[in-house]
C-alpha cells in the first residue's frame, strides 16, 4: 500500500463482486500477516458481494471514502477486456464520489479470480480464454479430485495452500 495513504493504522475496505472474493481476501490477509508482510496496524474490511452492474457498488465506495485510507474494488472481468471493466467502474461507481480518486484502487481479475490460483499452481495460459477454461485447467491439475462446483467454493483455501507452499510467490517483489 502506498505510504501516503496510511499513517499508523491503515484501514482498507474491499468492495468485491462475489462470495469467493470475500473469503479469499480474508484468507490472504491472514497469510500476509503470518508472513509478517503486513502488520496488525492494517485493518481490513470486506463488503458483501455486489454486482458490477449494481448501484450498490457506488454506495459502498461512497460510504467507505470517509472512513478508510484505501478502498480496493476487486472484480472479475468475466472475459471482458479489463480496461473496459475498469472504465465502467470509474465512470459509474467511483468518479461520482468526491475525494475518491486517490483512495480507490481497482483490481480486475481476468478472466476471474480462479486465474490467480491457476498462476500460483504454475499452469500456463491462466489469463487467456474463459473462466470455465481456467477452472478446467485447475480441475485437471488436481486429477479429478475436485469438481468445478466444489473448486469454486474451495478457491480461498486452495489459493492459500498453494501460496503457503510456495513462499517465493509471496515474498517476490
């Protein structure tokens, strides 16, 4: 996080677009604290899931601007060009909020959060194709141990397991 955004305590608010992202953020923050990459002075809150098309996203950002040092909007691109998704979020949800321009970061998981797990597992082609293809690649790597539906539900735990087992990913600059 940029040092100009936080003093002693850093309050970060994540606006997410699905349940898996909410749990993933919680798991990743715990892992980063375990590796002492962020301290206890970092306070993280994650919104309830909200669709990119919903007006609630803008309300979540607006409500967070007054209380948080940093607001992170984390959404899947769902195969849409990430620059198009970013522009839409800026125009429809962030640009209308006074004081938000320097305090909001937009992270687009392309095509979906599962691509992050795919990359952590060292699978090629994680950012091309559809989310379904990414999930298929992960499922095949687990040799049928998990079905697609179960894999989505287990995304946070699998991601943390992959990262914890490969500390070079966590510690690389």
